[in-house]
C-alpha cells in the first residue's frame, strides 16, 4: 500500500527533527468558522508543506510533500519559481530520503521537473 502525503509528512518531520533541524508544518487555505466568517491562514497559495532550518548554519529550507504519484499544482510551481529566483533551498520530497537530500544537499527545485 502506498503511503499518503500526510504519513510521509509526519515521517519527514520526525527524521528532520532527529537530523539537527527544526521543522514546522505550514497550513495554507481558508476555512469557515462556526459563526460563518472566513479565516485565511495568511500564507500565500502554493506555500510548501514544511518549513524549517538547519541548526549547523541556520539555513532555511522548504519542502513540498507529495505521494509517489503526486504532481505539483500550478500555484506550487509558481511558488517554486519564486523560491528558485531567491536561491532558497527547497524541493519536493516523496520520502524521508528525498527530504534529507534536499536539506543536506542544499538542493533547489528538486523534483519540480
């Protein structure tokens, strides 16, 4: 059985926390509150699922988590282009190994092609 994005994400968070990184889950989108008002998280559309930094050099990284067959949306591709233009370490991770490659290798844009 193929792991879900949520399951992969949790494994990546644990692995990176044990790999001398701080990592945080970002939530993007709008929800309607119980009193019918809309709440927007404030993050831009396409913002990656995880954001963190390496303890060794405080370098920031961002990771979009996808299942084995998941494809990035157009808004995620636009955000990738923005991050790439600023040389921010980021990429798509489909496994813990992918996430470690992004963080350790300082890969920019891994998995968006």
